[in-house]
């Protein structure tokens, strides 16, 4: 393959590689299926609980198992990508998670269901770790924010489909059918990866000839990279807040705002889908507008400003009682909460050499889940038990958001402009 010329600053005016659009479409479709599969268990929780004779706690443990396995497996797949073609590793991971999702249809009790959901985490780790780095090799740096914005816009849409389709199938055809119908299409997506060529690593980067760094070299390099550290630290705090909000806000609305569980779920679900789609696409567009206007560190600027606004609206959502104001404060917070998604991942792609990208993403996935949404729901629960007050406990959401905004504000102010790998 003929590689485009690269300018001294590592950027290029070349067009994306052939079939880049097809690769984006296929990988984005995988991301959509990823989040459909992730939320099917929540959509069919009640019939699943009844049929398998589970307790409430047992219905929640499979999600924890998924997150734990997902974050542990991510660095492993970062290493496999050094030895094997990435599209083959991605295809294997997608096929595994699809089969594991479908296998839950044959669960006979808690342990078989737990095992199936844990395997979903293994498969998703392969895909989530490698896809952003692979996309970055199809597109020049100036287009990566827009590309990753479309890629991550699949998250709220997939979550909405998972809740809606999973619930509809569960109600009309049974929860086992829901797992089969939502899991098996992933096998087609896995096969479709082979329709596009494997892009050379660092196609549009000046360091494209450098070898992939092993972990013993990668970790010190990443820890010495100020841009990477600021991006991941803020990401941890924002993920911590998002995990606590998703798990506890419906309960807060039910206990303290007089809603039944169905109303609370509908309010949070609608606000999440609306805010997630508008925020992800709008944030990516605004980030590129700020970059075109020559703003200093535009992606950090957008990220800290949007998360600061989300923190303020989260405070409002915890205080207001009017149903209309409550919904729009939640929707507004969700919109601003999703604005950072494309820009901060574009920072992660662009701030490290091409040989470090897969490892950089796998380490960030490990960090944001291990220190973020894997621990925030139980921390809120423990605080609620200790204080006998869920409103007091859930206040950690705006506090964590404010912390994430502060980290990214410091990055915006202190890092060289434009931000570059340290």
C-alpha cells in the first residue's frame, strides 16, 4: 500500500485510506451491537429473576462480573494486537461476545448466567481496545475527532435499543429469545471486519516506522506523557460519576420524587438517549469548530466546559421537584456529560505515538473502569447506608464531575498548545 506523505508536525493533508468509510461503518455497527448486548439483561431483569429464582443481588452481580473481566482483559488484547492483525483479534472478540450473549439464553441458574456474562466482557475488551487505534490509522489526525464522534454516538443509541428491543422481545417472546435475537447478529459484524484491509500502523504519523513498544516500555512512556495523564485522570472522575448516576438515579427518583419504577426508568432512559445522541454529535462538531478557530487546546477546552456545566445541572436535578424542570435538568446534564466523548478520545489517539495507541487505550479502559464505574455504585450504596440518606450519598455525582472538569481545565491551561505527546 502506498503511504501518504507526512509533514514534520505529524499531520497530513492526504485523504483517508481506501475503504475508510466502510471500516468506520462496520466498527460503529459493532459499537452499536456492543451496547445493545450490554443492556439486554437490565431490560429483562424481572422475568430473568423469576425464572432462574435469583435474588436482587444476584441479578446485579453479572454486570459487575462483566465490568471486572472487561477491564482485566483489555490490556491482554492490547498485547495480542502486537502479534496478530487487529481485524482478526477484533473479529474473534466480537464473535465471542455475540456467542456469550446468546449462550445466556440457556442459563439454568445464577452461576451459568454469571459465566456467560463474564465472557461477554472478554469479547468486548478485544473490540473496545483496538477499534479506536485502528480507525486512527485510516484517517489523518485532523479528521479523527469527527470519526470518533460518530463511532461513540453509537453508545446511547445502542443502549436505547438494548432497553427497548430487549424489553419488547422479553415481554412477547420471553427473556431467552431476547438474548438470542440481540446476540447472534454480532457474528455477521465479526465476519464483516474482513471486508476491509488491515491499515498499516501509524499511516498518517511521522513515527509510523517505529516498532510497537512492549508493556515494560509502554507504561513508563504513558506515565511520563502529561497529556495522556490529564486525559485519563479526568476520564476516571467523569466515568465514576456516570456509573453512579446510571445505577442510582432511578432509585433516587422513585424514593424521593414520588415516581414509580417505570416512570423513573422512562425519565432517565429518555434523557440518556436524547442527551447522549445530541451531546456526542454536538460535542464532536463543536470541538472541530473550536480547533478551526485556533482555540488553545480546543478538545480540553470543550471537555472541561461541558463537564462543569453537567455538574451544575446535576446539582439542579437533585434539588428540583417540578417534573418538567426535573426532566430537562437531567437531559441537559446528560447532553453536556456526553459532549466530551469524541474530543477526549481524539486526544488519547493523537497524544501518543502510533506504536503505543493500542496499549494506551487498553490502559485507559482498565483505569476508568477499575477506578470509575466499577466502584462508584457500591460506594454510593455504602454512603447511603451509613448516612441513611440517598440524596446525601448521590451528591458524589456532581462532586466527581466537578473534579473531572477541574482536571481538564488545568490541562487546557497548562499543556502546550497544541497539545502533543510529552
